[in-house]
C-alpha cells in the first residue's frame, strides 16, 4: 500500500485514474482545499495488487486538547460530500480485499487512529471492500436523473406540481444564467448563508466567501455556478461540480423573499437541459437535509426523479478502550461545564456538538407549553 499526500498530486491523480470511476470528492485538489480550511491532513491509501487497485482518501485529525486524549491519538474522517473507497474493478478478489484491509489496519495503528468515519458514495459499490472493518449504516436516500434517457423521458418523471411550477416561472420571466465568470458569486454566497440560517444549519455549513473562491480556483472548469434571476436580481443559485460522467449538486440556496416563488424548480430543470448537451450521464441531486424519511428537501428532489440511491456511512472503532475513555471524559467535561449534546447518534460520540444546558431546558419547556 502506498500512502500519498496532496503534495504528491500527480501520483494521487494517477491512482484515481487506475480506478473504474471516481468523483471530485476523491480529487487531491478537493482534499487540498479541505486541508486549507482546517479539516485535517489528507491521505490517499492506494493498494495495488496485480491488475487490481483500491484507493481510499481520508482526513487525519489530531485529538490533542480533547478530554482524556493521549499524545499521538488521532481520528480520521472524510471530506464534505460523498467519498469512500474506489476500485479498478466492480468485483475485487477476496484475497486482494483482505490484503488491502490488513494494510489499512496497520497504517491506522501506526497513526494512532482511535475511530474512523466516512460518508460513502451513493453511486458507487463500496461496502464489500469495507466488510469486517466496523459497520456500514444506511441512513437515507439520494436522488439522481438519468441523463442517458431522452429529455422528454426525463421530464416525464417530474411530479405534476413541479411541471406546473416550472411553466409558471417561465411565464413570469425568470431567467437562467450559467455564470462561468463568477459575476454573481457574492450574491449567491449571501443567499446560501441566508438559507443556512433559515434551516438552522450547523456552523460547519457556513462556508465563507473565501471558500467558494478557492473552490473555483482549485477545481477550475469542473465547477459551475448557476443562478436564476428575477428582474436582474438573483433569487436562487447552486454550485454544481462535474467529474467524469457525474454532475453533483454541491451547495445551493434560495432567497427568503423568493420562497413562495420556488425558483429552484426552474434552476434544476434548466441545469438538466444544459447537462443533456454534454457527455454527462448522472445528474445527482443528492439527498435531504436530515435522515428523516419525511424530509422536505428529499421530498422536493423526488419530484424530479424516482431513481434513488442508498446513502450510507462507515463507522469504525479501532481502539475500543481509548474510545470508551474519550467518550467518558468528554461526557464528564460537558457535565462540569453545563453543556448537553445536541444529538444522541453522533459518531464519534466524543465529537458530538454541544449547547448550554439552559438552551436545552428552554426548548423542552417550549415544547411542553406547545403540547
């Protein structure tokens, strides 16, 4: 197994090209951006055996400063989006998988890794490579449009209300812009932040303007900014990223004042029409804002296509005793400092976001009054 860093960009890219498919989430450029914004130290674990190849990108994070952590302890995670392992063949021999897993375990041990967490890619088959290393848990579904179908067949999948809404928006004179020069980038970021505040997103989702500028600088022609205008004002927009045959909906938002208008329907439809004129095959809209089956964002996306994909995450505790100690120490630290965890299923548990206990009690009191 070869362990590559983002400073070895050519070798990293060559490793990806040895695999049948990869997405922009696997690129060294995207991992370099994650490093730049403090998400961890990026590595690509590349195992080659005969004609077979497996590549797994991960971000290494120090646990220094966490209650109970010892010097040299780390955990690993994946970049924002859908990553996980990729391979040269759809079916990898069991012996090759076993050798990959054995090498990965050794590297994790040498790096002092306590836990590993990675989001997996809904369009790729990955779980067989990971079987026996922790667990893969299905959380929800994502939605995609098949761009290999004729355009009329794609649109035939639309929910009736989506079709009517798109026609209404066209009659109102909303216009679609493929902004290749970033003229509307600042307006888009303002709308994106407004959207994140509206849905009460976690702080980690509030990417600054500098992030978006670096995203364009780093990924270049792969990045597309699309916006909808009403009387020359941006009312919604989205960042979409192209890699191979896949177009990914990365980040987007709608201006609060335009919510009743629902211009995102028109934006996503016009992007589909643009994508049909390319060599793209998958128009991946992604999933919902939560893992709840009645998630409103997922319901909205299902209005464009009934083709869904399983979204799973990979969780692996490598050092059981260290993990229990970190969780126990963090829980005690929270108690002493008047903090409560925001969720019960977060992994790793010792990194669960917290809020002041008073805020939790206020919410509980409000819910009791509302009942």
